[in-house]
C-alpha cells in the first residue's frame, strides 16, 4: 500500500492555483528530484517551500511546495503538495512528470482510502469527507464516465476483446501444446494487433489532447524583445476596452490571465502582466524568461519590429521556436523596413501596424487555421474526456512498446502475454470496468479524483 | 508391512489413517509415515495401489510442474515415474521457460509395481486390504474408521482419498452399473457417512476412452511420435540415465468423416446426450461426441495412440473418450485409419462419483466440519493424478504436523502450483472436475518447472521429508548459481576485432565499449553456449539454466514480483477462524454467508472469493481496526 500516488487535488480547469498532491513512502524524495530550491528531504515537516519544478533542468513552473511528514498528515503517510500556477498545461505537465518518475495516478478516493486504512479517519468521517467534496464534483465524475459512451467505449471494448481472445488463445496453446485444432498464436498475430492498437490509441490520445485544448483553451505566449509592440497586439486581441485582465496581487504566485474566445475556443494569454507592466518601462525579462514562456505555451506569437534589425536575442528565440506552433507577427509595418528575415525560415508571417487593427484579423484566422478549429468543430471524433482516461491510455503506450520490442526480440509469446494482460487491465480501468486488484475502491470511487 | 487381516488389540491406535491407495493416498501415507507417524493405508485392493485408470501419462503443462513440486517437497511421484516411463517429452520448448513442461508416458504396470514396493517397504506404514464404509466422529472430532465388516480402527486423524469410488457408477450408453474402475467394488456407504457428519455431497462425472489390442492396429497409417532425444528426469535427485532410442513411441491419427457420421447418427444413444448422466463432466476434457457437436465445422480431430505398458498390449486411444454403447463404440473405432480391424480390449465408459464441496476445507485440507479429517484428490472435485498427488502430499504432511502441534503447510499462489490448486479449491470451489491449467496461475513465470526445487526444497527440508544429503546437494546448487552470476558480472570482454567478428557471426551487434558477460547475455541472440569459452570454470546444466533464465527474463520476472508484493500485502492481514462475519456491521448478506462458509485465513484470500465485494472488504477492515483498538 506504500507506493506513491499522485493526483491533481483541485478541480481541473481554470483557477489561480492548482494543487498536485502526492502521498506514500518516498514522495518527498521524488518531488525533490525535480525541485530547484531547498533540499525538501531536509526541511522541517509542515513547511512551505518556494522554488521551481524542473524537468531535466528545464523549468516547468514556479511553485510552493508543502512538505508534510508522516504521521501527522491526511493519509498518515508522507505527503507533498505542489501549489503551481493554475494553467492546465503546467499542472498536467507536473502530474505527468511525477507519474513518469515512479508515482502512480491515484484512483478516485484513494487518498481518503489510505487515510482510512492507516487509521487516520473512520468510515463515518470518510463519508463526511465524501459529502464535503460535494455532489458537484461527484456529478462531474459520473458525467465524465458517461461521456465515455458510444463509439470510443466500443473501440476500447473491441481492443479488450481482441486482447482477451489473444490471451485465451495463448493460454490454450500452452495448456494443449499438441492439439493442432487450435490456432497457434504467432509473433505476427500479436505484432499486427498491437501495431493497430498503438496507432489507434496514439491517435485517440492526440485527438483527446487537441480537444482538451478546445475545452480548456489554448495557452498563448506573446514573446519578443522589449518595445516590439507585444502589449498593443495583446490589447488589440483582447479588445481595448473589454480587456478581462485580472490581477491577484500580493503573493509570489501572482498570475494574471487575459483570455478571448475565438470560434468558441478560449485563448489564454500567459503572463499578460509581464507584458503590460513592463512595456513602457525598461522590460525586465530577458530571453530566458521568454524561453520559459515558449515552453509553457501551446501557441507562441513571436513579435518582431519591422523598424529594427534582427538581434542575437531574436535569433535565439527563433531557434527555440522550431518545434512549436507559432505565428510570426511583424509589427510596425507602417514604419520603415529595417528588418531582414530572409535568412530564416519563419512560419506564418503576418504584418501588423501599431495604430490600426490591420493584420489582427489575419492573426486570428491563422490561429484558427493552426489548430484546425473549424474542422474539429465539425468532426465528431472519438476522444477521452478526462485526464484520468488520457493518463491511463498513455500508460498503455510504453507497455505496448514493450510488447512490440518483445516481439521483435523473439521473446516467447507466453512472456509477452504478461504485458498484454496488463494492457487489458488498464483498458478496463479506462472503462471503469475493473480497478484491478484495488482492495476497497468500490465505496471510495464515489470520490472525485485525488480526495 | 502388509496385513490382510489385523489383530486389533486394545492398544492399537494409529496416528494417521489413509483411506484409498490412489495417487493422493500414496503420497499422504508415505509423507505421514516418513514423518514418523504410525500410519495405516486402507485400500480396496492392494494390487490396485497407484493405479492409473485413465491416461498412461504423468506430467504435461502445469501438471508436470506439480510433479516437480511434489519432488522438491519430498513426495514420491517424480521418483516413481522416473523408474517407470516409456517415453519422455519436454513440451512447449518453443515457448518461454515458464510454460515448459515435462511429460512421461508411463508403463502402468511398472509404475504401480514400483509404488507398491515403496509403500509396502515403508517404515511406520501398514497396509490393510478392506473397504472403509463409515466414520466414527465424536464432538466433531474424528475418532475411528469403520470397515465393511463393522471393525473399528481408531486413529488420531484420517485422510480420505477415495477417488471415483464413492458410489461409483459406470455408464455405457443407457447401461448403468454400480462399480469403480476395473469392475472394482465401489464404496457404497462412506459418502452417506460424510453427508451425515455435515459434508455437502455433489455428483461429478469423468470418462475414459477405449483400449485396443496392439497387434490389431495397422500403425503404418499413423504418424509416429517419438520421445525426445535429450534425456530428462522428473526428480531433482536423479540424473537421467537411459537410452533415448529405446523409448516407446506414440502415434497420431485423425478421425474420419465416417467417424463423425456414426457419432452424429447415434448421438442420443450416448449416456451424456441420452440424458443418463447426473454428474457434471469436465469442460477441458470433452468426449469425442462433445467435440463433434460443439465444433461441428472441424472436419477431423486428432487421436493419439498411446502404449500403456510393456507387459500387456493395450493401446490407449487418447482423445476418443465416449459414453456410447458398446456396439456403437465398435463402429466408431473401426472408422479410424489403421483401426479398421482393431479389437477393443476395454470399452470406453463414463463414471459418476460422489465428491465433497471443497469450500468445506481449510487451506491445510483439514475439513472445517470435523477436526482431524482431511480429504485429497478426486473427492475434493479435482481430476488428474498429479493434482491428486499434490493434495495427498499436503494432506499427509499437515495431518502429521497437527499431531505434533505444528502449523500447517499452506503454499502461496506465488510459491507453487500446488498452492494455486488448493487455494482455488478452498476459495472458489469446484463446479466441474478441476484440472490445473497454467492460466490458473497469476505468476506462472515464477512457478517454473526448472525452479521448483529453488521454490520449495527448503520447505521440504524443514518439514522433514528431504534428507540432509539431498539438501546439501541443493545448497551447493544455490551456491553455484550465485558463483556463476558473480563470474558473469566480473568477466568483461573488450571490443577487439576478433571479438567483434565473433559477435557478428552470431548475428549480434559489435561492441563499442567493454561489456560484462552478464550484460552480453541479456542480448536475445546470445546463448550461454556462445560465451562459454570466456569462462574457465565448468558449471552444471541446472546452474546455467537458472542463471540464464534469470538474466534473460529479468524484466518480466520483476514485473511479476511487483504484482506478488501487492498481493502479499493483503495476505499479511490475517483473519481468525472464530470470526463471526454476521457480527461485522454493514456486510452484504451474500458476503456474510460466503465469508462464514469459507472462513478465509487472510484478507488476500477473502478478496478472491466470488460474491465478496471490495466494499465488504472495507467494512471488514474497519471492523478489524476497531476491534484491535479496543
């Protein structure tokens, strides 16, 4: 029962802060491995620590981390809570990072289950907690299960059935080795099935993540050197007079978001405050800060000044954009052209000027084009609707890879079947058909994820 | 010692009485006697001890692994088949090591003779030829066995291993005869006694194919199936020593359209399809009529012709079990290629018999109803010689241990197929005769035939059935395994041209850096043979096999070990036998009933009971926690 579980404790969606909670032996060490700041394994229990969550020295988010050592914690195990910025992207990224490095995505209600099993709360209390968590999230949870209806359920069911047949066939081959009546499962049978499944699952995941962007918005970063006109572009996109910029001051976690809706899809502008507050003064953010924003963003609007020559900073940013979706906005087209970008292959170039709304519509059109927004609207595609489902599906991918590798390396089918069985179980969990081997999930599954 | 009659003086009191001399009874009585307990084996006919009434083979998938487990624990079956096989074959060699399984064609005569010699010469073991028909039970404790003539034999405990003899009923077509196999007398009253003392009695069915006179078969129409050229043994204590070319072959033929036509036309004449059978038959071992009805699109079915003994001429027609009347059987047999003029020596038959409900047993195989009463084998609803022997061994061991006040031996699902088998019996129960399959084991990569000694020999030694000499030999094996592992980890080879050319010739990638042999062996294409030349020391085949499997399949083995750890967490939470589940608040009715019936020994077992939901387990854990706190 001591493995590390992790979940997003706050409701998914927009909020100033998101909390990612971990519980279990070694969770402090796990977080510390991806934390830049104090050594969390050495700090006092029940302290809050400021720093950065990093992935291979790349900063993912600025965070506050609560370290709570057993036994005086919710679960009576070591608990870590990561308070990060409320953006979906950063929160998911941190969750993924923890899962990729040894934590397991908590089942619904598993934190409370542990609290109960470890004697922290009794059942009555547990039920009270359940009430507290309120029916809204419960409905949301049921809804998210219900949303997995129709074709996608059928696709997953079909996969499971195929795997089951494959498994059964392998078993029969083992137990009745001399009977020719039974088709012998060969590496080829497995290879084809797994390949098909891998492609299909990958597509569904990709599509789901796309659609999540539609649902949760697209994170947009506007980057460029000081005084290229980022602020004016932002304001024009937001609409001068109805800018819905909010500002929660007074903490280190200040986050200011502005957003607009485009074709029903939300664009969330990252660090609008930085842009707005520093535009007229000396801009305090260097290239590093811009790179950080690029990493966080689903879409980058890269702004250049038509009236200035390219600098080294610009070139560095251009290099960072290579694997990103981005739009190049050349501002101040009304001024004299000093900019020469002919040496660089910049995508999606749009010209604007500082005064009129010229170019803003083309910018919006470009965004729509880049994310296939119209097409997705019209297509009725099969997707996972919850992070839980996506995470489970993603967990299948490396195992599918193990199967493929096993097949390539001529690993005997009965070995490969160990992995096949695991995938079968995971797909079952996506459907909510079996939470494999989890002891007392039934009751606690009424809880929303994380608590 | 052998008695046809016993002088029952007033002071004769056995420690353990075993009823039935089949494969379960043999292991039970030998184990008990070898553990120093005064043991009596009661059997209907001494010449039928260790009889193989059905197929002439021992081992096969899962079953072969049990035989090795029996050996590691100090049982007899492996040693006995090693003395009496006609042919040895390793099955599933093209698959992974987890499912490899040894199977021997047995010489039925030699097998029985060897086992009988062992039994009759065993110290502390007496054999009595008689029919046990009743049990004397006082205060829910076993007291004595009552023979057909009314004689009472007292014992501290009893192991009942009656096979198919409880109210045995043999069927051919619409003919139904009260009988055991080989026209032996069935036990007519013992199952009534069991019912009286509280057992639930169920009716099961099994069947056996016809036997054909060897000289009347034209083998030129069959494909020969020889034994393996490589030498094998079941027992860890023997080194195989025989001439592989002297093995007796089996033969393969196929059913013909004529066979199918005869069966279809006469279907209602069979006992099964005619509705004459009450017992539930095994799903995994269908009769030929079943195969033809259920798999109607198959044009032919495989039939194996297997020798039964060097001492008589019967050929066993594997895959042709039937409950058709005799005249139809004649036609069916004659429709087979090479059997046009075959003479049937024994007709196929179905047999019905009484069995108890295995949910009434503890994992030690002692009954929950009557103290000191154990059951093993077909009476528990299983099928197969190996399954019976495995249970017999455990029942014998535990009966003996209880007398000494020792904890029973209960093997876990990650330790042995015997553990899987018994846990299934006492947790899930049986509907049709239970056969062990590899798919019943969750952790079959850990339960291999090659490592049965590593898994279990320490138990065998601690129990007292493996002697010191044998155990020392085993410890040497363990040391050698460690030694070889260390060597492989220390010996490095460097990317010299010669080495790289050699690797290329093996279809393996060139070295860029130096590499240990251990890591080199991880490459799927590198066999131990190919790297042997880098190691000076010689190692036994067994040692190499263990090391190589553990290196090559390390990833998969770790995956299974992880799953095992999870399970063991639940198994650590013990449940008392005295726990009354109706006192546990909020348990579902079905859960209360199932838990009270099965009385699981730990939460892990409770979790495997069908009808007990996770929510029930929550309530149970809560209840346990509160009680602990009080």
